[in-house]
């Protein structure tokens, strides 16, 4: 009877918690209501509000000289901006590898420039001469402000960015000297990729410098030529009777037919570097680390940059994500699993219920489930080639 009452009380608490409106939702609803009230009052010709916006419009029409557009008022107003950019360039020359002091200095300069821009944007460019124009002008400014704030947040996160290069060097010693060499299963899921691409990937995985590994080719199309490639190259061939849950289902099926302490996943068109496992497995000596995501590089240029003739000038999207954004996320404890070129601890993956099958973004949500279980996700500097 007591246990039944306890379970009933727990159920009621869970129901109350699930029915509680999140604070973020309440804040958003409150903001919408307040904004709507202000807009309605403005349109109704409220004396105080109308007078306030009239003064704001007068300020827009007659801004201080130092807020004018530099090209209109003269080149002298450009001098501070040019000086700050020159200082930032000098700092990057003195410290080509970012250090704490150089990051703080460059971020400080960028914040000064952003502040200058926001002052100009808010005090000289808004059109609040009438309610209709004002709503659209202020609305556009608020959207721009939101985008700037998200970028400013990334600047502050740069102060906590983690470069795990030296850590990988130190932990790799235990692998090379044989003090930590757990069993690793390398999984290559495939669905309709050409045989020559798969062959290249398998050969690349076989070349990884790590003795205690086993390579599995997971064929979700049950092709005879792929089975022959696996036999020819000496790797394990696995298939299943159906294609339920696509890639996630294929990987989960493989988990029941493998025994390694750690799982490595490579998409069918990726080639790892020889020291991939030496540079990643060492991180798992910390039992709280569940997954290590590595960056990727691509042979083929970004099509838009190539069409513009800028493929050797503009950094590809993937490079920006793996070289800049992922280290930022690592510093904030929010590394994203990108579905390939990662190592995951089998016990942690099993604790999280395997790869998530409820979404096509099984990588992203699997990483979230691992984090929710209290494990850490980290990123390594070792790049993959596609």
C-alpha cells in the first residue's frame, strides 16, 4: 500500500513537472505581449509614447558628428577603425598561434568596432517618423541585434576554446608504449556506394597504425560484390535482413555482432590517417569521456567557391565548423557528433540505448543522449580525408 502511494505521489509530481510552462516560454510570451501593447499604444496616438518616438526621430535626423558615416564626413573618422584593424593585424603577426593574451586583445578590438557600429545603427539609421515605418525599422534592427549578440557570444566562448593537440601528444605515449591498447571495432556502414570507393575506405582503415582493431563492412544492400571485397581485403562482412532505421539501425545491428571496447565509425567515402587511433584512443583513459569527434577535410572544393575562383581563398564550410566552431563547443562542453570519423565507448553507448533511431540525425541526438547520461564529448585535432 505504501509503495503504491509513493508511486502515485511520484506520478503526480512528474505530471505537475511536465505541465509546468518553461520559463523561457513565459519570457517569450511576456515579451510578445509587452511589445504588442507598445505597438498598439503607438498606433493609437498615445501622447507620451508618440512624443518619445518623435524625440528619437529628431535624434536620427541630427546625430552627433562622430556618429556620421565616415565616407560622408571625411576620412578622419576612419582613422580609429583603420588603427584598430592595424593593431589586430600586428597582434596576429606576433602571435600566429592564438594565445590567451592575443585572443583577449583581438576580441577587445572587435567588441569596440561592434559597439561603434551599434551606436551608429541605433542612433542614425532608424526610421520612426510614423508607427508603420517604425515597426518595420525597429523590427529589422532587433533581428540584426540578435544576430550580432549570437556572434558576440561566440567571441566570449573563444576565451575558453580548447586546443587538445598537446593533450593528444601526451596521451598517445600510453598507446605507443602499450600501456593502454583496448580492442577497437572499426565500422563502415554502406548503402549503394560504389565498390571502388568502399575498397579505398577499407584499405585506409587497414592502414591505421593500431594492432588491436577489427574492421567490419556493414552492407545494408546485401550486395555480392561487397561481400567479395570484404573477403578479398580480409575484413569482416555484416548484413541484416531489413533496412529498418537506416544507418542507425545498421550500426545498432552491428553492435550485437561485435565485442570491442570502443567503436569507430567511418562513412563509406572517408579515409582515415594512419595515426587516427593513436591520437584518439588515449582520451578514453578518462572513464567519463564517451565520444571523441575528429575533424574532416575534403579533396573536392566547395562548388560555390570553385565557381567564383575562390576555392584557394575562402575556407570551406566544413573546415570552419571543425577548426573553429567545434573547439568553441568543446570549451563549452557541447561537442557535436557528426556521424563519421568518431570514436565512442561501447559501454557508454549501450548505457544510452545505442544509436538514436527516432531521427535521421542519429549522430546529433546520440551525442545529446550521451551528454544527458553525464558523459563528456570531446574533439580531437586529428583530421580525416574525404
